C-alpha cells in the first residue's frame, strides 16, 4: 500500500465496484478502469466510457490463483506452473470461461483472460471488493495507456474515482497467452517475453492479428493502438516542423532529442510517460529510433508499431 491511499479509500472503492460503478486503479503495468467482472451492466460502462468496440475483450484481474480457478472450466498443468512462477505479475492466461463471466467481458468468446496484478493497491482493492475486476487500460480506446493517475485524469477528469498509486513500474501492458495443451499461443507480447516462457512449453506460436470485425482473443490486437495524438514515426524522420526524437543510441540532429534507456525494461517503464508529456507540446511529429530486433524488445516494438500505424 502506498502512503497516499488509506484503507478507507480502498474500502470506498471496493464498495463502489460491488455497487456496479467504475474505479480507476494502478497495476504494475498501466492504470486500469475497473468494474465488477460478474456484472454485465457494470462492464458495459467501461465500453461506453472508453469508446471501446465490442470486439475487444477485457482482462479480468483476480486476487489469487484460487479466484482464477473459480472462473474457468479448465486449469491445465501448464497454467498451474506459469501462475506459480509469474503471478502476481504481468502475465495474462486465456482459458475457457465459466458461465459466471458475462459474454460482454470476453466479446462473446468462450475464453477469458485472467491475471493477478503485482501492485499493492490493486491487490488490496481485489481483496476488499472480494470480486474479480474486469479492467482494460484507463484511457480512450486506441490512445496512449496511462501510467500515472494524472494521465487518467487527463482522459476522464473526475468521471470516476482514481486510486493514485504512483507511477506504474512495468509501464506497458501484460503479456497475453493462450494455453493449448503443453503449447503456448502468444497473443500479445509483454515484458515477460516469449524467451522467458519457452522453457515451460513444447512450442510457442505467435498469433497474427485478427480481422477488425471479429472478436479478438486478446486485447491489444487492433491495427492502430497505444497512440499519442501527435503523429508518431519509427526511424529518423525528415526534418519538417517541430518534433522530438526518442533515441537510445544515436541522438540525431534535431531540436529535441530525448535519450531513452538502452535496457528494455527501463525503456518500457519510461515510454508512455514520455509520450504523454510530448503530447502536451503541440508538436508536429514524434519519431522513435528503430529498436533492436531481439525478443527482449518485442513488446515495445509491438506498441510503437501499432502507435505509428495509419488509422
């Protein structure tokens, strides 16, 4: 628990969730916009607030593996192994859901993504509410994910309570995987990489993006996502207008060059916060130095590729 959030605030937020209302709260990845995952009407409020299409499912946050098991019809040995190793943490497991999870949570699919977050405020909220919490990132759909409470306020003002747990330590969204026997299907890369998971599976397959009109097995699979309002480019741009260049090796000769960490975890933790700050500056462009082609950078490269994509 952080010093800025009292047990009373947690209790009030938990009661609000049980009453079918929304609460924004921190996780180790990004801030989430939460609702009671067992209440379809409450979950609908998330979709309305974000402008999120019904084809994009939500991740359900739970307090522990026991709560996760109560929401699924199958808990294979590989799920048990990965949960014991990576939970609490930024790994989401997609498994067959029980009927108690409304279809709106899963975009009508028979599977649900579940994880135990590694943030003391999120865990205290889950324990206080005693319900699973459906929570995508607390931002407008396709826009930059929030890693501070101020980022959430910039998107939504005072539309709902925001538990301020400070900056998120991981900084980008969780790894999402489906389990197929002893195989792993990687649906969304995260800072738990395919290489981190490889020792535990007979094989790892990388999922392609689904059609925009069909339900997605995981959030974060839309062609354009995680986008600042300022046009973003990958690689050194032509020098036109006012812009900022994010680099980790060679700065380039631009008016604004921002040095990013050369280590992936530190880069990820800093990325969204830097982009939020630059978005306030009315720039003509933001450019990002091309990243190394290695598994450790896959998740960051995924976020930036989608952020730079045409609508």
